[in-house]
DNA sequence: CTGAAAGCGCTTACAG
DNA sequence: CTGAAAGCGCTTACAG
């Protein structure tokens, strides 16, 4: 509102042109950093821009140029630690590059619902980043039309679900391998695994890293306990495992699951790590403050999100520096929840 | 890509018009549900739309009409439980209304940085929802130009920081009051408070609800321990309080803080709830699975997000049903972490 | 170095 | 009920 109470229309390049005494094409050249503008002209235009508080209309820019400096993140979830951290990383990088970031939640893995969400994301213009850690995400990545610039954040790089699309990933397999080796090295006969939902029907990277470590050690391999993403699922899985007295070490697909497992062991009177050792995954903020504090594997999800954006940025603007996007190395964090197995048995 | 390998330009209303043998204005009428179109004409247009896979270009729509069916959420954080849940609620409601949702993170509360983020959000077009739970959010809400449609998610409705802007809120004061009364009713002489950062210099709603309950009970009032949002802050505050043997009940500004307090009490050998009772705030997913499980107050952040969107939707489209946005009633959830004070003292 | 023209894909009056 | 014109605020060739 201005003083007279009327809503003032934002200044356009024509307003700026009038104020600076040039044509609006010249204003366009100035705001686009075009070289062939006389310095004195540029000064006048810049002064007018400043005076009028001109901001280039992003919608008009997008329509006229076909480029839109926007990215939409497609994800099945926004609150779990891993997903939320990836989103945070993408937003950080996008903001630094002056990109708008949109978000679309895949509420269902149903093909029609996924297709509709992909369409909505495409309508927004710009590029797409799809978090393909679950069936909905995997299907969304596959449903993105070929013409759309897209980057997938995938669980495992072997035959990525996005086909030949660019993708980023963390080495979950290596991380699970490390955590399992840690537990075995403490003297446990074997390690049981409580799994997060898999992105596909195939064995997940975390599961296969766990299996590999067991195999190399010649340890007996049990069936992974399939669970959900949250503490409630971990609790249910924990109760199941607690009923088996031979279980002395449990690796959990994430720290929330581990939280539920710890609770289940407490309820069934098994001490941690005295009777049972527990390890998580992700190094979520709470893991250091649980009692017992949680042994886990740190994964750099925020960095993963930044890398995903950098990759997309490179696809969208040939001029953009495609920063190398190193796969971050998972790092084992040993805390109180893991220790040697009970000696008396 | 089509079979020849060329990227096919998406169909425009002119393409549809040609295919249907009408003018493109008629196509516009059909996609806008304009009544005065002969049924047979409408049929032909609809068939052409279907055949060509036409989708109305959102950018052109926005430029031509001035409306944009988009909302940008401005927030200082996307990962903490309350913030993330509000965002989730907004996204749900926006998706149901076919609105695009954008997100801008306020990394700094610095005036210039906040102003820049508000500008970026305004550039995206559409409406704004500002989460004003912290200084950055409060400043952002205040910095939104009058002409922009905006809804604030505020901590307390008394003299809302957004001035006369529409806002939504949860009754944090009542929630803190309930939790404090619960602890006092168990026989504690008083209740100490570990505070999340306040949105302003004024006393927060949670703090004042706690104070009111103490005052009504004639309980001695201590200074709130100022903390951060996460477990680490709770841990530090917990260590401080644990050093005072007279402390028997602690209310925490959120469940993450409570998690850290529980850990601190464990480290200092105080049992919960035997020696000290602890209550949290928010009913985050992990609170039921901590050991001891956490007494807390449930707040409906997702519903709050949905309400914020409904309110904005009403502002943006006069035609839209402005669903009533009831302030959800906080609900005390009593679990293991609260009990009577130690008898021997 | 700078201006006049055409166009991005739509909508909004204005005719008929 | 339907079509021709003008315009949203920019960019992109095309002139000069």
C-alpha cells in the first residue's frame, strides 16, 4: 500500500526504462549483465532500479526464457531424520544459487497417485530431485518424463532405478558392513538385523552390507526382521528378538528403530549392552543422548542433499560449475550401547 | 523425447484448438469451466486435450491472470519436530487444493538476511506462510510487504507480531499450565522449567503458563533455564539442575530437551521419576519409547499447518471455503517419567 | 552501444 | 455461444 491506500503495482522494466530515459530492452541488458552497455547508461539504469525498488518478475522471466531457476523435491516423507536432512541440504544449496525450492509429498505408492504428483512437480517448472529411498520414490523417479531434468537420491548405485539419470547416494552397504564388523569384533557370535522398509523388492544396500560382514566372518545368518521407519516398529521388532535368548547383538536400520529396540529390551529385562548390544544408523541428534547412548553410523545426509542440487544445477545450466559430489564416507560412532557379549552362557 | 529423438514441445492451447477445430479462446473457456460453451464443442475440446496430453502452463497462467496457486513457507528450521510437522500439514492441505508449495529457510535472524529471504519468497508469487516461533520468523513476518497475502503461525495470539495479519496458533500457555499442574498435583513443592528459545524478548506462552500454575499453587518460582531446541541443550540444562538437590520436577520446552535432561539426570545418578520427575512438550514420536517413557503434552502441529493453509487459501480466493481453524486443544499424556516426589527429605 | 518487433502461453475484456 | 485483439513482464533475435 502506498500513502493513498492503493496497492502499488511493482515496478516493471518499462517503469525503470522511463525513469532512466532508455528503452526497456536496455534495462533487460543491464539486469542480465550483458556486456555491451555504455557504463554511464548502466549507471543510470542501476540508479532507477534502486530508486523504484525494481525486482525482475520471475514468472515473466520463466515464460519468456524457458528457464526457471527452481527445483522441486519429490519425497515420500519430510519428517524422518534422513529425508528431512536431505531436504535441508538441498534447500541450502538452492538458496545459495538463488533457486526456488518446491516440495511435493508422495503420499501413496499407487501408480496413478505417483504419476499425478510427478505431473504437479513438472508443472512447477524447473528441475526435479526425487528421493528414491522407498517404493513411492522409486516409482516417481521412473515416471519422470525423459525431457525433464532430474536427479535421483538413491539407495544403491547398482542399476539405479532411475535408469541412466544422474543420481547421488551414500554408501549404505559399506556403513552396514562397518557396523556389523564392529559388533562381531566385540565377540558376538552373530548379529541380527532390524530392517527399514526397502525401496524395492531387491535386497537393500544396508541388508547386503550386513550379510557380507556375516559371511566373511563365517557367522550364522538370520532373517532380517522387516520393520517400519519409526520407534514403534523398532519396539515391535525388539520384542520379537528379545524372546530369543540367543540374540546378543542387534543392528537397526536407523536410530529411531534402535530407540524402539532399546525400549523393548528394557521392558523384557535385557540389559544393554550387558545382555544385548544395539547399533543404529544415521547418527540422528538424539542418539548421543539416549540411555544407553547409541552406537551408530554417521551418514552425511545434508551433504548428500547439497550434492544432489549441485548435480541438478549442472544439468540445468551448462555454465554452472558441477561441483564434484563425492560420496561421503560413512563413519562408525561407538557409544555405550555396544559391548562384548555376556560371558556366561 | 519422441521416436525421432527430438524433445517434443508440450501442447499449448493453440495446438488443442487446432486439433479440435476451434479457436484457442474456446479452449481457454473449456479449461476454465466457463459455462457458455456448447456441449458438443466442449466434448471435442476435451477429447483433443486428452489426446495431446495437454496441461495448462502454470507460468503463463500466473503471468496472464496474476494468480498463482502457490504458497511459500518461510521458516527458520525444517527438521525440528514441531516445525517439520507444521510443514507437513501445510503441504497436505496445499496438495489437496492443487497448490504448489515452496520453502525458504531463514538461516539468520539478521535484518538484511531476513529481508532478502522475504523478497525471494515474494518473487515466487502466491501467498506466504511464516512460522514465527523464533526471532528470525518474527522478523520475517513483520517484514512481509502489506500487499502480500500472508498467514503467520505464531506462538501467542496476544498482540501477534504480525500486526493485524491473520494468524494461527496452539494454546501453548494452556499446555504448559496443564503440565505444570500435573506435576504439582503429584506433590512436588515446585516445578523447574527448561525453556526453548523465545520468539521475542517477552515471556513466551509456555513460560507464562508454567508461571501461572506455580502462582496459583503458591509454589516458589525459579528462573527458567534458557536452552536451545535440541537434546544437547537439554543435557546442559539438566546437568545444571541436577546439581541442585532440591529440584524434584522439571518441565521441558520440548521433548528433545527432555531427552537431554533425562540423560543428564542419569549421568548424575538421579533416578526418574524416583528422585526427579520430568515432563516434555509436543509428544514427539520418540517420547513414548524413551526409558522412562516421557510424560508430555500433545500438540497438533500438523493440524495447525492445515489450518494455516486453509486461512491463506481463504485470503487468496474469496470463493474458497475458509474452513474454521479451531485452535486444537493440548492434551496431557502421562507416562513413566512423572511421579510423586521422593518421600524422604 | 541501443532501439523496435515478435513471441513465450495464457487470460481478459470486447465484439458479434 | 464463439472469435479477434490486447496484454501480463519479460527475452530473443533483428536492425541500425
